[in-house]
C-alpha cells in the first residue's frame, strides 16, 4: 500500500511538472477501503487551447453565493472574468423570483453533498437530494430542517430500477407539475483500484458499469419527462478525465476509466437523440472526498463551485460536450 501511494504521488508530481499551469482534473483517488486506490486525469489544457464556457454577464453564478474564499481565489476569478462572492450575492438577490429545481444522485456525501450545500445558499434553488439511505444521511437531514421546504430527500439506488421508478413517482408528488431544470448524475464508484486491462476482474468491471453507466442511463430515462418540461432542460453526467483517451492516463484504473469513457458516450448519444435538452459530461476535478482521498489537489468546495459555475453558464450548443470544473473542454 505504501509503495503504491508513493508511485501514484510520483505520477501526479510528474504530471504537474510536465504540464505547468494546467489544472489537474482528477488525481489518484483513494477510497476508504485499503484495496482501492486510483486514478487520475488531467485537464486538457496541454492538448489544446482551453475553451471556456462563455459566461453571460447577466447569468454569472446567478444561483450561487460565494463560499469562504481566499483573496487568491477571488483574484483568480477576477482574472478569469468569473463572479466574485460579492457579485454573486448581488446577482442572487436580483434573481430571487426565479426558482430552479435540481436533482442530485449520491447526495449524502462527497461531491453530491457539497453541491446540495452550495445550492441551498441561494433561495433560487429547490434541491432534490437522492441517496440510498436518507434515514442515515444526518448532514442532509440537518440541512433539510433549515431549508424551509427547499430540500427534499428521496431514496434512490442507481443500480435498482424499482428504487428509481419509486423515486420518480415520489418526486412527481412533491414537485406538483414542476420540472427538473438540472439532473445531476453524480453517484459513482471506484471498485477496481489500480486494475489494468490485462488484470481486471470482469465481475468488478461489470459492477462498475452497473453503477457508473447503467445507473445514469436509467435515472435519466426515468426523469427525462421532468427535465423536458423544465426551463433549463439540463442533464449533467459526472465523469472523470480518467475516461478521456485524449488526456492519456496510461494503463491503471482500467475498470473505472472504461466506465467513465462509456458514460461519456452515453452523454453524446443522449445529446444526439434529444437536441432540445442540454447534456454534458463533467469532470469535477481531483477533490478531497472519500473517493478522492485527503491528498487530492482541491477541497471539495472549490471543485463544486467550479462545477456549478460551469453548469450555470452552459448554452444549448454545449450539449454533447465534456467539460472540467474550470469550464474548459476535456478531449474525448
Ligand atoms: N472525488 C474525485 O476526485 C472525483 C474525480 C473525478 C470524478 N469523480 C466523480 O464524482 C462523483 C462523486 O464522487 P465523490 O468523490 O463524491 O465520491 P464518494 O465520496 O465516494 O461518494 C460517492 C457517492 O455516490 C453514492 N453512490 C454509490 N453507489 C450508489 C448507488 N448504487 N446508488 C446511489 N448512490 C450511490 C454514494 O452513496 P453511499 O454513501 O450510499 O455509498 C455517495 O453518495 C463520482 O461519479 C466520481 O466518479 C470524483
């Protein structure tokens, strides 16, 4: 285990040194179980000129209120022409009348939970937090108590069709005819650790696919009616640059990487089939969660803030594309 960590650390250091100035989008992820260690991806900046999602002046971070941000981060946003905390607060106030509904899978911890927290900072957002076991999701329950009806907790296991269908019925009940503006397929697993094409266990590959590919496919099928009747009509598949051939992350993390590459194709197919909705793949960055591990390059709050800014800035022409949390295109 120690040697494995050292090897991965060396690889990340190599990537950062080889491509100075790039954002490392996802890095060696260690799950809480000793056997599963993985994976990393890199933003595409070394492969092509970064292309950011254009952020319209009147829509910059409209549903976000700034986090506790360092002056460096604020300066960075200014440099990128992104909103700072003060400007987002002002914009939030002016947009209060408009409500947007978000549904997030895997919302009980990690990136999903952080999305819920950040979205609830604006009264513009209604959030449906889906998780396998909301009864044990104490942080979600605490948030729901203070959310004045803006946070709904539903049971949803992305590997279980019955659970997904039941959740869709429940959501129809409390949304009362409203749509879902943003469907975020966030739930995901890393089961294969550092496996490779020639060492992977096909049962592990299959299980990884069931959660990371079939799960988002079926959740989107079940909820597409809600998305289609919303204003924003947006589906976000949380992927990873590990699933990007163009980012070239070598041999390891095969089961996870293959599943995320397949998820990216699902994004493309969904976008092609339904041009009236906006579907993207999104790499949230290498973030400090149970999956990303404590040594990940960014706190979860930073990655999620970037993810939300990018989502809020999407245009219909971005459908079928792959972005990272810095709003840059990731190559397939
Ligand atoms: N963290 C990173 O550095 C990073 C980098 C690139 C991409 N990503 C992607 O970002 C997403 C979230 O990652 P994370 O870092 O937040 O991971 P995490 O901390 O391990 O959390 C995973 C979440 O997915 C949920 N989940 C797993 N299987 C599920 C199922 N069958 N049904 C419903 N929920 C399920 C978990 O719920 P339980 O608590 O019930 O297990 C948990 O809420 C994943 O898709 C991951 O691949 C993460």
